C-alpha cells in the first residue's frame, strides 16, 4: 500500500495576502523559494464576531504535521516498551489508528 503524503510542515495560520473577511488561511512557505502555498481556509468569524471554535480549528489544522510526527515518535517509543514486556498495547493501538487515519492507510 502507498502511504498518503502531505505537504511538508511547518503549516502556519495566514500567509502573505491570504486573509479574507471571516477566514484565515492555513498554508506553508516553500523551503526553496519563500512562496506561500495555501492549503485550506478556516472560518474564524461568524456574523462578524470572533469564533473561538473556528480559531481553535485553525490552530489544530496548522499543527497537523507536528502532531503526526509526534504520534510516529510515540509509537516507536511505546513499541520499544512493549518489547520490554510493559503493557502498552492500548496506547500502541490508539497511536496506530490515529496515524492510519492521518495518512489514509487501511486498518
């Protein structure tokens, strides 16, 4: 199976000239040329009022590459603990499920 790939991080909230009324962009700056690449827009204002939920959603989306990397690292560490006989199978299962969901892998 081919693992889904994503745009490398870091992902950031808002980029050059990407702000629109009520929305922020999630994007990244290309490593080789400093050009902004927009990945998604998130509603952060509803009826002209700030939306804490929208702002939280934008932060979560922007953190996605970092969260995936942290899950992969934790999975390696928990797998090492399991090999030592420490009961961590539940944590391994949860991390594996989250990684598969993020990468589009089949169960």
